[in-house]
C-alpha cells in the first residue's frame, strides 16, 4: 500500500513506520485521513502532502473522540442523576423505576427492568458488588443502574 501511496504522490519519510500504522488502523480507514491532501480531479496528492500530516490528523481525531466520549459520559451521568433525584423526590422511592403505574407501556417496561436487572447481576463494578453484598437485592436503586 505504501508504494501505491507514493506512486500517487504522497511523501512517506519512514516507510516502515507507515506500514506499521496501516497495519494497526487499516489502509481503508486511514484513507479517509488522506482526503484533505488529495486532488480529487487528478487523484494525486498535493506536492506538500505527507503521510506524517495525515497520521497527525488521524491521531488528533482519535484524541478528540476520546475527549468527546469522556464528556458524553459525564453529561449522561449528570442527567441520569438529576432525573433520579427529581423522580425520587416526587415518589419518595429509590426503586421508582420498578413501579409499573408510572409507565405507559408495560411490555417495554418489563423488558427494560429485566435487562437492567440482568446487567446489574452480571456487573463486576465495585458499586454493584458492594450493593449486592450489603443489600442482597437483584434490583438496585435507579441511580446505581
């Protein structure tokens, strides 16, 4: 693949490293990061296009994705926690999600509760171990799920 990229005008200063990068992430995935460096009419790379520039773009994208996922996780936890405190405050019940009267579709509710319970039973996370050992309950309060 490196030879084809070079034939198309891409500058590769370290062919061994380029091969390793392509083995790790695959040529077809990496090709997307080469698009900004390629003239689509001639199908050749611009004169200053280098493998290293495309690789840096790939690494930046990877870091950005990790950062975004980290933030999404924090947002998801904050929203879920706020929602739980609100519903628990109204119902005075940490197990409100088990109350069928609060939900319109009982079939979906049964499936959801079953999935949450199965996931909690299988969980190896510390909070789940602690809760199961202390309370001997296959259901957890919503904020633990």
